[in-house]
């Protein structure tokens, strides 16, 4: 692919946003559904039905996370290195949820009721923690992470876990929790015959309202929050070196992009419209439309965050100049020339295959009680 | 400079994650092939008695698959958590094949697992065999991508140091994806994978046969496992070391042959001195970027900058290194415990022969050797473990051969942070491994051989 470095970086950033949307929608289904397991299921039969709904596409949903991380590692190695080195304490709950989910959903059926119930509780709580962890990560990315790159580009984390937990990041975590619970609850209602549909509807309403309120609060807070701005010449064709720029921080700077490009206001508007429609259709029991509404809310939330931060990927609130942007955190031009077309096509195929896979639960499994002597491999 | 405690803990964390990933991924490779063979046999012979055997191995496969997928995420995360400098400095070159694999074959495996595991009732035998075959194919393609990434670490080609970004950057992506000796690495890795998988399957077959002669699982699976095992062990024995090209390969070859590496010390020290000259040229050039002779001098010598980095273990300002420091640095890349590595390597041949004999005995239509067949897994597991440990010890000094010493690659964590992280990952890995063993034994003991699915 004979594109210049600047174009490749922009395209890679676009693919990153697309991958983040895919991850948020897919992993949001897994996290939301699994977190609700002990809340909506009142007996083993309902539990089995929920598992049968989620389990067939479990690994496909989780593979979005792995694909996203691998893509970030290959295309934005500085972001990968700084992100995982500094935010590992918040990533641990996500890892725990990832590890527990397949055992609980795929293998625990071989055990007796008592063990299954224990696995279910662990699954539910770990997924709630993971959702909070995701929200805290996003909140810290917006606020800035306390890291520094020295002269030889060693990454130094200048804070601790308590520096990452503050009112703003907690509000973002709450918003994230509301959105993912909303998303998961709507997904579980797609098959309207499920016995826990009423519980899901009620939870979706509460979570949806909590999400919309917290999203509005975050937007208001963000308009006053200190943002970041590159103050020196932006070298879009230069090799990736974050130390070659100057960054300033100031109030309302995160609104810069919205002031320069008015159409960007469409994105947070679509979040509110998507969320609102999701709630409305949920109450009208039009489950497919409600779920589409939540997908729009999720996708536009990701786009809102990404475009608000643009061109930054990981700002540093302690060593401003070492903040990572799309112009100085990417891999080499040679790597991007190969990776961008492959990733562009692959992520699109992943989205199409994922769309097909969500038909699977209805086609593959019958929603019936598990017998004690199973005639199925699991 | 990181403390020795942090270095040791980081090393332990990386080793444990990699070890568990390398154990359970081979089992999925071998079991997937076994399932493909059995399902094809089911279609050709229309023998309904094969179905319970297939479903039994499918459950065992599912457990190994779950664990391999779990440890897969941990491996990908570890490079950022434990070795963030490596990830920043050179990691994108290593990650390129991994990223391509994640968005292609890995994703397809994930998508196909649903129909494979939950589609017994809805898919016909032919459709299910197709799904199993595709999973097996994608697993092998994934394995080849990963082998390509790890083979590149041993012989980093098609890259060079960029003084403007202070990173190693790719010069030729296609050559990066096709490193030298990829064929050798692939044959060796796949051979090891099949050997341990065949041993695993054969041991389970022997256990069932001892409990009940003529057990259907043994009847249908034993010969397949034996043939896999014979082919894999022969492949491992035919594959030999090619002519060593790089300095590191010569050091490794000498160690495995029991030859003293002291004769290579002057050459290593020369590399360090060249690297130091390049480092000094780089530092001066960064203050005066218009100085073309300095840039030229650096470019000529930059290939050895990694050797100069070895001095960072003793000095933060390596420009002030004395001859003693250079000698210490040179000695640090020689494998420690060369005698153990030599004898470990020597022991692989007789273990390979024993393994071959066990697999051959499995083909005989007699029950006399059932007790011996039980040892197929321990023997092959030991052989693979020794091979992995030898490879790990031979590459102890470098994370990227000749470019990035291992101790520099680690993240700048405090001891308490490393203890916390290491503790969590160790607990997570050991718990998942225990659960895997528990579920596998549960399936074997319960002998829940399902009837025809309803």
C-alpha cells in the first residue's frame, strides 16, 4: 500500500476506533449478560437458558478483546506498553473475568448444582468488577495517566492505584456500568420467550436511565475538565517520538475539536438518542429495535470518546510532553503499510461473522432443562 | 536499574505464563487432529459406536481449548505488563504476526467453537466434521504465525535501529514475517506439540484399557495416537541443527556439544566495544544532528548497540565502562550451568527412543504392554519440558537475540508492584491449570460416554 505515513496513521486510528466499537458491543454483551446471571435468574432452569443464550458465541465475543489488544500492540506499541504498564491494576479484573467465564459457562455444567451455583456467583461478581475496571480505565485515559518517558524512553509510572480512582473516573465507571448492564439486559431479551424477560426489562430501564444521566453529567464535567493540546508543530510524517513535541493543558481544551468541527456534536447527540430509543422500545417490548438502540449508544459513546481525545491516545497528566498521540505513538511506516489493509479487511469480516453468530443461540441450542445424565458432550 | 528481586519475579512471571501456554496449546493441536480423523472415520464407516468416543475426546479437547485460550490472553498482556520496554522498543515487530493471527485464524477458531461444542444436535455428521476440520486447520495456521513471531526473536531480521524514534523499526515487513530458519522452528515446535499430545491420548487409552479390556475409547483412538507419536518423534530426530551463523547460535551449539565457550569471549567483547562506540556516536549525534560523519559512524556500528546495553546491568553511564565491565558483560551472555544443558540435551535422544518404542508397542494387538503405555504421557511431557527448559536457558541473556538483553526489557515496577502482579498471575494460572486437571480427571473417571445426542 503506497500511502504516506500521515494517511496510514489516520487509517490505523480509524481501524482502532472500529475495533473498539466491535469490542465494546461484543464484550459488552458478554460482560453485561454474565454480570446479570445471579440478578435475573431465579432457578437452575433459567440459569441454563441464559447460559445457552450466551455461551455459543462466548469465545467469538472474547476474541474481539484479544484482536484489539494484539492490534494495539502491533500498530500503537507505545500505547500498548504505557497502557499495560501503568493501568495493570485496573486490567486485572478484566483478566479475572476472562479466565472465569469459559469455566463457568462451558465446563461447569459437568458439576453438581452446588458447585455450579458457586461458579455462577463468582462469574457475576467478577464481571461487575471487570465493567467497573473498564470504566475506570476510560476515565483515566480522558483525565490523563500519571506516566513519564525518560530520555531513553523507559516508561515510569508516577502514581499508584489510588491516583487512578477519583470522582471523575468513578463517574465514568458508573456510566460504563449503566451502559453495559443496559446493553446486556437488552441482548438477553432478543429471544422474547426467555422466562427472565421481565427482570431484564426492569433492569434495562433502570440501567438505561442511570447511563443517560451519568453520560450527561460526564459531558458537563468534560466541558470544564482540563484537556490537552499540542502546542508545537505537528510532525505527521516523522518517526514516532513523543518527546519531540510540546503539550499544554488547560480548561475546556477537550472541547476544542467540537469548536472546530461542529458536526461532531452529532455523536453525543446520537448517544442520547440511541439510549433513549433503547429505553423506549424496551418498554414497548420491541426487543430488536431496543437492542439496536443500545448498539448505537455504545458505538457513538466510543466515537465520542475517541474524537474528543483526538489526536491524543494516552495523555500524561504529570509529564505533558510525553503524552501519546496518533502522530508519535505508531509503529513504523513499513509495518503500517502491511497491517492497515489486512486489519481493515479482517475487522470488517469479523464484524460480519459476529453478526451472523448472534443468530446461533436460537439455531444451535434448545432452551430446555439440563438432565442429570446428559446426552450432550457437556 | 531494576533490582534483582524485580528481575527475578518478572522472569518467573513470564516463564510461568509461557510454560503453561506451551503445554496446553499443543494438546489442542493434537486432539483436534484426532477428532478430525475419528469424525472422518465416522462418516466413511457409518459406525455409530464411534460417536461416544468422539464426544469424549471433544470434551477433553474443550477443556484444553478453554485453558489455551485463557493463557493466550495472559501471554499477550504480559508483554505490556512485565516487559513494557521491550513492547515499546521492538515489540511491534514481534507483534505483527501475532496481530495478523489474532484477527484471522484465531478469530475463526473462536467463531467455530460455538457450532463445534453446541452444534452436536443440529449439525449433521458431515457438517460437524467440516467444522472440526476447519478448527484444526485454523489452530495449525495460528501455531505457524506464533512460531514465526518467536522464531524472529531468535534471529531478528529485516529491522534496524532508528535514532530518531529510539526504536527498532521494520525495513521489510514481508521478510519480517518470514524469518530465517522458520521451517526448522516450525518442524521442531509442531513435532514437540504432536509428541506430547500423542502421549497424552495414549496414556488415557491405556488407562481405559487397564480398567476394561476392549474399551471402545482405546479401540478407536490408540492406533491413531501411536501413529501420530511415531511420526512426531521421527520428525524431531530427523530435524537437526543447521550450520550456526550468528554468534548466539554458535554459543548455543557449543553448549549443547559440550564445547567450552571461553574461546568466543574475545569476539563477544569486540561486539560490546563496537556497540559502545555506536552508543557514544549516538549520544553525541543527538546533540548535533547535522553532523553527517557522526551519523555515518553510528549507522556503521549500530548493529552492536544491543551488546553495549549489556553493560547497563552494572553501569547507568555505560560510556564509562572499563575492561572489567566489558569482560563481565561478555561472560553474562554465556549460558549458566552448561553441563546441565549438555546432559539435558544428551538425555533427549534416549527419551526419544523410549517414546518411539512405547508408540510402536501401542500398535501391537496385545494387552501385555498396557502398563508401559501409561508412561507415554510422562515420558513425552518430560522430553518436551527438558527441551523447553534448554531453549529457555540458552536464550536467558537475550529477549531479542543480539538486540535487547532480557533484564532491560522488563517494566520499571517497584518490588511490591511486581509481587502483586506476579502473585495475581501465578494464582490465576495455577488455578486455571488446576481446574483443567480437575475437569479432565472428572471426565475420565466418570466415563460419561454419551449416547446419541437428542
